């Protein structure tokens, strides 16, 4: 069993529950199960719970069971329950596009085809589209603030729409998208809301991953945190959900290297520490810890860090043709 064997301390920064799409929705609105799921995991010293993969008002989902931010009272209840449990209520806003379809496999057998598809989607997005998309993000943020969320994250990783807009490899209108992103961050700051952006530093394509400066400009924006992830969903999901030791080690090497190259930027970094090398791993002070699967498996993981994820894999509900998240540990 691989566990997060590290002893957290103030020197290591804050601890975040990272955004996850649970599927616990009805009519694009959080259910009581969705609310309880996040409230149960928001204690024991957790700094912020980020409710994952929530659609903007005009956004498109990654699958058929995504939540969409609105004025439905359940959103305010969700934010209040997270706060009452002891954490800051955060929300991750996201969108794909009309024709988007996620693959079931963890590794695409023809990644070059999907890469071409991503490039084609990005090529079709013009300046007016970009302004409309960020206007929709602004509307989503206004609704999120109204509901009581104090931290808002833009999901610009994993090959989703804002990933293609804000990655210069894909976007020919990257500079405008970057300007719009900075305006969005300044809007949040004016309203005393924390901001973060999730990025894929590695995507599983050698010609792209060899460029360590590809996302450098995004590291210098005024957002409060950069959430370091990896992988494009339709090319290499194993980078998004690392389980193998060599992928975990490579991810942490990238996380630490990125943090050292940008010492004035606060990061959220995730990826399990393996028990046999966790004690020797020294993190830069600008890295904050992001946890996902350990808290999915055990709501009280921060109170008992020896009892986390055991790689039951049921949390990958979409790949398993299920409608919502589960965990093999819950059946015990």
C-alpha cells in the first residue's frame, strides 16, 4: 500500500482538498450526498476544500453528471457546510466544448490523433470567443461569491477548454487569453476572494514536455496559487491520477523543480508520497499540499494519516461506466 507518510507542519504550508467531480448531482445541482461528502472532509486542520469541476453558466461538461453553478440554494448550503466544518469553501470552475468526449482508457493508444484534435479545437477559437468565455467565467465567479465561496480556481489543465486557451503550445490567441485571465484575478482580489489556477505542467507528449518554460508567464500572474497537475485526460490519464512509483517520483521531481524556479509563487502540489522515501523528501517553502484520493477514501485522513487510499480504483467512475464516485474502502 502506498500512503502519504509525510508529517505535515506549518512550514509545509496549507493543506487543500483538491477538486474532484463526484457525480453527486441532480439537474446540475448538488445533492445532499454531495454536500455531506465535502462537509465530512473539511475538518482536522484542512485549509480549503475546493468543490471540483463545476460548470460555468454556459459551459460544457466533461461527462453527463457535472454540476453547474447557479443561484440554487444548495450552493449556499454547500459553502456554509464546508465553512462550518472548519475549512475555507473553494470552487473550481471549468468547461469543455460541445463535441468533447472523454476516453475510458487510461492511456490513449493513438495520442497523436487526440493532440491534433486539441490543436484543431484551439485553432477555431477567435478573440471574440475568448472574451465571451471569460465573460462567462466572470458570471460564474459572481454566482460563486454570492453563494459564499471564498476561493475560486480556474481549471486550465487536463485538456479542458481553458487549458487550450492558456497554453501557448495550443493557442494562437494566448496573449489575449492571458490578459483576460489577469483581469479575472484582479476582479477576485477586489472582492477579497482567493484565486488559483490548475495547470498541467506535463501532458504526456515529449515535444511539449521538454519545454520547461512553456507556462512561465502564467507563473508570474497575480493569482494566489498555481495548482500543479499533469496530464491531458484524452492522452495520458495516468499522469493525472499517478499510482505507479516511477510516475509519482517523476511528478514530485517536476513539482519541486517548478517551485524552486519560481520562489515567489505559491503552489499547490499533489501526488502521493511513498512510505519508503517520504522522510527524505524536502519541499520548498512555497509548496502547499493538495490531497484528493486519500481524503476520498477516508474523510478523517488528516486525523489518521496511515489510513488513506489503497488504490481500489472505484473513484474513477467515468472510466468504469458508473455515474458517480465511490471507493472500495467504504464497503468495509
